[in-house]
């Protein structure tokens, strides 16, 4: 395989959206991701105890949603300068 063709074999980044049903900014970020046709997995940290644990681990104590994670790294907290605080303890 030539180095010029390697891009064809790369994997797509895994996006995860952590949020809550009651946070309007989670919905806005979801709409934006869908508009961009991004593939992502969404987790409701208030309804899903396992998601709370994952959010706590990846965000190192961050309690603001929405939280966008790409390949295990936080890439965005909040939406356009706004966020909701959740108790993820």
C-alpha cells in the first residue's frame, strides 16, 4: 500500500455525547451533530448510572453537560457558552 492511500484505511472517530433529557443545550448539540451527519452515541447521565461513571472518569470531575467526547478525550464542554450542571456523584 502506498502512503498516499493510507487515509482510506483510517477509522472513524468515535463520538460520545453525555447530557441529560432536561438540559436544552444537550438537545441543541444533538441537533448540530445530526445536522453534520456525525455518528455518535448519546448517554443520559441522569437516567443511566453506568454513563454517570463513564462521564466522571473521562471528564475528571467535570459536571457540566453537554459533554462531547472523541476517542475517549473531552473535546467540548457546553454548547455555545452554555451548559447545565448535573450531580454525577
